[in-house]
């Protein structure tokens, strides 16, 4: 990659959990100083692998905080379900690779 004379600062961390059931949970967080945040969660169990990728998550500071009932425009939410379907990140992806080789992917 050619970044010219600009320095690029990237930081990240990997956390692993090993539950007693023999699984493995790995969380990777990658942050660019002037850019994106990427979170990858991988759950491995019985030779199955499940991945979730989240780009630029929206931070929710207080779960009890009231969410405004207006969208970006001037129209109101029609139902409670429509209100809860609001995106929590710019990009989300779920993938699963099962033991027998079947791959399932969903992106939003």
C-alpha cells in the first residue's frame, strides 16, 4: 500500500475464551486512528465455526436512554418492531462453516 509520507496508526487486541464445554471464543478488535473500527467474533465448537464481523459499531452509552422516535427524515416510526430494526453499525456480516463443509453467509 502507498500511504505517501503519512503514518498510519492501527491498534488491535485479541481476546480468547475457552469454555469448559470444549469450545473456543475469539474476539478481535482493530481500530484505525483516523478511520474504522472492526470487530470480529469467532465461535468454534465441535469443528463448526461461526463468525460475526461488525464495521464501525455505534456505541450505545445507556441502555435505559430514550431513543428518539424519528428517523433521519421527518417521518415517525410506524411500529416498535421498525424502531428496533435500526442498524447498530455500518456493515454487519455473519458466516458459518459447518463440519461437513456447508457454508452459510448473511451480510447487511
